[in-house]
């Protein structure tokens, strides 16, 4: 009989695979929606993000097959037939270990390519980003081939009966993988904070940008968990339960990083949506102000002279918008059909009374900011 906690672990793993597939698919769809509809440009980051999603989705499907064939069950409680199935599950574990390297590599390239595209002004910025990128690519390329040929012949990884076969130390490979994951995640998490120091932004905005670009590095927590697990279970790494825990940490690391790589695009979508709602509300307010004047108002549209009326109406709308910004009281002004001239007098008096006041027009963009800050605006919307 399977212990209760082991059965729970298998159930947790199954639920995790389903949730990971659904959430990452939704995030990628939103990212591609922003790229195609708002940015109108599919770049290399979107390509790597899509590739990482394909690999991550495959990782989750293989995890489900691993569970189906008995992965995560204690060998001591299995029948000989079930043990043969577990060896078949080991085939999927081998595939999962091989997929893990390119999956994590592509999602980290996605995160680092955002930094490489934005921070291109100073040499120290370029060198910092590309140094981390090169080290990450070189390491995961090497570890990929090590995992592919971890045993010779390769089939020994799941058959365990060829006496002449030789395998590398699995514990050492997993340990090196965990250490390198921690190093790269730490670099991804700290690089944005280092690169945004020189930007002409407030501390709050710098923190916001750093969190959005560096949140993918927060997957370091799952890498640390895997490192501790490997050290603690060094003598029991052949257990399918330990395998399952390692696979779950890969789920968490890859899925979290993939979701975080889509956060900037989701932020743009939310910002644009919020700005559109605000603009719609402002337009409705101006329309209400304009139509509150009676037909006898001088700028009312007259069917007899459409071109002149359209010109006057456009001028009146523009003036009304400026006046409502300067004179908020006009938004609350109620004017009856007999009060057109009174309305004109009220507007004249209030505007004259405000004539000496200083009106501050909000600056929408500081043209003196560096191109890095402009890129940040394009990448994240309004920060």
C-alpha cells in the first residue's frame, strides 16, 4: 500500500502539470496578443518565449506519463510487473532531464534579451548583459550534451542491466545543474537593479522596473530547494519519489520564469486598457458639458451651414475642454433654455477671474531622457 504522503505527492504533481499548462498558455497568448495588436511587431524575444513554452508544455506532458507509469511510487511496495512499468517511467524521466536544459535556456534567453535590447547606451551595461547571456548559453549547451550521453549506451539509464555500461555520477550532474541555476537566476534578478541605477527615474519607478524585469530570477528559490534536496538525498537519488520532487522543482522554476517573461507584455495590456477607460470617461464628460448648452448657443450646429457649424463646433469643443481643465466649476454648471446669455457671462467672468492664475500643463514625456528610458516605455507601457 502506498503511503499517504506519497499518494498526495503524485496528486500534487498531476494538478501542478495541469495548472502549469493552462496558466503558461494564457500568459503566452496575452504576450502574443500585445505583440501583434499593440506593438505590431513579433521579435526574437517572442520567438524564444514561444519555443520555451513548447518545451515546457512537452515537459508537463512527459511528467503526466511519468506518473501514469508509476513514477513517484516506492519500489519496495511494487510487484515485479509494476517495477517493469517503473523502469518504463524512467524512460520518461530521462526525456525530462534532457528537455529541462533547453527549456530553461530558452526562457532565460527571453529574459536576458529584454535587457540586451533596452540597455545599449553604456559599455558596462552591454558587457554585463552579454556576459551573463554567453555564460548561460555555454553552460546549458554543455549540460544538455552531458545529460543526453550520461550513460553509454544511453539505454542503461532506464534498463539498469548492461554490465558493461558506464554512467556519470547522477548526483554530481544534478548538483552542478542546481548550482548553475542559482547563479544564473541570481544574475537575472540583480542585473535590472544594477542597470537602472543610471536612469533618470524616481526610486519608485526604478524599483517597479527592476521587479518587472528581474522577477524571473525569483525562480532561484526553487533552484535552492533542488540543491538542498540533492545534498540531503544524495544516498537515495535512485528513488522515484526523489525523482518526482526534482521534476516538480523543474516545473516550478521553468513555469515561474516563463510567466515572468510575459509580465511586461501583460503590464502593457493593463496600462493601455486603463488609459482607454480613462480617455473614454474624459470624453463623456466633455460631451456632457458641450450638450448642456441650449440650441441658441452661438456654437450650436446649424443645418443651414454645415461647414461653418462643424468648424465652430470643433473650436467650441476644444475650448470647452481647455476651459473645463482650468475651470472645474463649469463641469457642474446647469444651464436652462433661457440662460444662454447668462452662461456666456458666467464663463467670461470666471475665466477673467482665473486669468492671473498660473496653469500648469502636465508634461507627457521628457525628451531629455536617454533612449534606454524610451525603450522602457515601449516595453512596459506607463511605468
